[in-house]
C-alpha cells in the first residue's frame, strides 16, 4: 500500500444484503492523488460470504483535462488504481483495445488487472459470436494470448486514459512510470 494512502477500518453491525448472515465491514481509505487532490474509497466486505462493493467519493475535484499514461512493465504495476469517469477513454494501444466514453458508461474504479479482466471478458464474448471459420479468429486468439500474458505481468504495455473534462485518475504503483499531459478543455 502506498504511503499516500491512509486507512481506517470501521465495523458496522448491519447485515450482509447477499447472505443475510454476515456482518458488513467498512474499510475507509483516503488517497492523496499525484495532482494534489484527495479521494475517499469506501470498501464494503462481508465477513461470511464474498459479497463486496466499492464506493468512491472524490473529496476535491480534479478538473484538469488530459492524457494519463501508465507504463506497465511488471506484475506490481497491475496494482495501480484506475478511476475512469464516464467521459474518459481508456486504451491499451499495444493490444488495440479501447473503451470509448458514452452516455451509458459508468464511473468505475478498479486496478489495471481489473481492466484486463474486463477486456478479456469482452473479447471472449466477441469471439464466441464468430463463425468457426471466421478469419478474425486467429487475430482474436492472439489478443487473448497477449491479455493472458499481460495479466501475469509478462507483457509490457501502456494504459492510456484520455479525459477531455477531467475527473479520471490513475494512481500509479510506481510514479516514475506515470505521465500526465494536459489538454485544452473542450467546451
Ligand atoms: Zn454475506
């Protein structure tokens, strides 16, 4: 855990909505972001089943539009945290993968590993819907292979998050691998 994160744990006595037996534990983490902002993350966990949930509350608002890039070169980098606003475009150029912003997009908070899982799920579904002799299959399998290696920290790639309004974040595990390039705000 980064020294910039402050943790506190609180035990509440409300029951788990999933299993109805366990108690929900709330873990509160405050992050100091690289640009001076702060963000509060509430993590809810059941002590009996595996129910869990996250809530993110930006304590100050980063409205710096820009392009955030994170170089992932080892397994530890997969722990870097990503917070994407609905206006953020997320890309892995080396794997030709991207998530476009859209009105249906959610805010989401995860780590690099979580993003790779999302991509893998999406690419796998896409592959399932192809005809058996579709020429794309070879290419798709190649992407799936690379994703697998990436999840094991055996494939270098860049995670790029472009946010024209500001509000998205990358919290790097290793700050030397992170760059932020400001862009002019699109009104
Ligand atoms: Zn439970």
